[in-house]
C-alpha cells in the first residue's frame, strides 16, 4: 500500500468518524414515563406535562402504563424496554414500590437517572430523586379540615377508610396516615395501615384507585356500619364511587367525603357537594420537572436537588374547599378549578 493510499484511507476514516460523532451528538435524549395506568385522569395529565416538556426540549419520550393500578409486571417490562432502548432516564409512579426497586437498580447500573413521581419508592433512595406532593401533608390537611368541620361531633365520628391496594404502596400509607393524624387519631406505627385501635374507625377497604373499587369498598363498609358519617378516600375516582354507593343507601346527604388529587373532575365534585374538600396536587408540574431533570442529567450529569428540609422535591399541595375551617389553610373551589392540574 502506497503512502498516498494510506493517507486517503486515513482521511476517509477521519471523515467517517467525524460524521458518526456528529450524528451521535444530534441523536435526541431518550426518556421514559411509566405510570400506574393510562386511564386515571391524574396520570393522563402527568403524561401531558411530560410530553409537552419533552417536545419543548427535544427529548424523545417513551410512555408506558400498567393495565390497572397495581400492575407491577407491566411496569417491570417497561423498565426493561427503557434500558434496551438506551434511555437516559426513567420517570415512574410505581404500583409496587418495593418490587420495582430491583429492575430500577438495573437501570441505574446502566447509567440512567431514575426519578419517582408522586409515589416514593421503598426505600426512598432506590430512586435518584423523588418529585412529589407531600402526601402525608395532603392527608393531614383533609383530616384537619374534617375534624374542624365536624366540631364536637368528631369525638363520635364513624369513619370509613377507602385505601388504594393490598400492597400498601408508600403513597397509600402516607395519605391514610396523614388523614388520621390530621383528624387527631393515634396511628401507632405511622408506616402501617390499619394498626390503629380507635373505635371511631369502622374499617379499611381497598379501591384500586378507581370508581368501581370505591363503590364496592363503600358498600362493604356500610354493611358493617350503616352509621358511617365520614369517608376518607385515597383519590377522587374512589370518592366518586363511594358517593354512588352512599346514594344507593340513601345516605349521600348524611356523610362527609374527603379526598386527595385535585383534578378538574374532583374539584367540580367539591363544587357540587359530592366531596367536602380535596387536597390538590400538581402532576403536570411533577412530570415536566422530571423531563427537565433528565435533560440536564443527559447534558452534563447534573443531579436533581431536594427541597429545603425534605428528602424529596416538593411539588406543592393545597386544600380546596369553599367551606373554610379556622386554622386549616385552604384555597377556594374557583382557585382549584383554575389550577387543576398544573
């Protein structure tokens, strides 16, 4: 091979290398959003926020969702798909906050940023960061409001607890226990649902976070005690189902329902008197912040920061009601409608 031939080959190889490097530099950052379902309006809004921010930043977003709340297997497969696709980060609302940690560790080992949205993992540090409502505070707000609204009658309350699932995901525990604390009930172990011994609690039942589950759980608890006069619900679809069950018993005007999420349909239910008060969170903001964090991590390795005094990034919560209670900060229904779901 002549010197000229070697030179030409070297130039061609250099050009090819530069071209490949330029193409790699232009390849968009890939990110994944994995939600519990794609039906619940909360997760629909979360996807909207992630999609809009991804489009703005030029991030290629892949979205996955479980078939129902609690569908761990589909979420696990989604994590594996994200690893195979070479994504730089995963945003996840985990159905099983313990079981998903193994697959997510594989993602982190592959150099991906893992951010839990709304639902903290167990343990918390199984994710690189958590962007969430302060779910215990959200529960505390509706509990304190219910106690203030009932006044002296709170001492004789008959309470139904409509929780999420048998796995007791972290968000389930935080909201449940926050509500009881806000109402002034000793929760015993704050990390365990159902170990309290206060006679005012009729019982706990699970709803899968949907309307049909809320209806069935409410019916079951009403059969235990038709005198129930206060209902805690994990979210607003469950609250809507509980209300329908109460109507079937002719009790819809005799029972106070409180809930958490602050979606537009839920706030409208507050306006219409179906729900007394709800704690509003901001899933669109959670997801858009998550995509921004993945883009920053992909660019230069920047890691998300936690909020002051907390071990997660607090995306905010407000109690929404037109029936304010002294000592419990709240916003009006109109303000809630204007903000749902930012």
